[in-house]
């Protein structure tokens, strides 16, 4: 399973999964998917972990993710074309994403562990699914 497919299957509400799987599979539709990330509403709340306000900094979030098993590299899916579709060091990706008010997923372990930053205030979560 690739990172983006894992995100959709693990962390999106069941009623939206098929639609988003189709969108990420086709280049023209994928652009529309990326534009939706800023105000993304299809995350399954069962797998969202709030980050305490005192820990909402790249270094602290990297530490939380590492404690949950995140490897040093992550896959970036972002409305920012400069970042999208790249594998990057997790700490570097967090520094480029946090506070920029853009929709971005950092997939650490496909279908199991990720980070999401949206445009709205408070739209910052760790996504975790335990098997």
C-alpha cells in the first residue's frame, strides 16, 4: 500500500474513501483533491489525536511521532506544489508545514501513522490507527 492510499483507507470517513481513492489515482482529479486539503472535512474523528498547545512546534511533534514509531522519513501530500509528492526527513517537513496555513499530510507509516495540518485554526492533528 502506498502512503496516499494508506491515508485514505485508514483515516478518511468510510463514506468518502472510494471518491478520494479515485481522485488520488488520476492526475487531473488529484489536483482537485489537493485543493480540498486546506479546508478538509473528511477525516475520521476516531483516529485524530489532539496535540497539546504547548507541544505544537515542529520539534515536539516530531518527538511525539517518533515515540509512536515514525521513521526519520515521511511522505508529503500537500496543496503546496513544492512539497507535494516528495519523501522528506520528518523534522524538515514539519518545519516547512507548521503554521503555513495550507493543507498537508505527512505520512509516516502507511495506513497507521500520519500528521495533518489544515488551514483553519486548530486543524492540526496526529492521525493514528492501531491494528
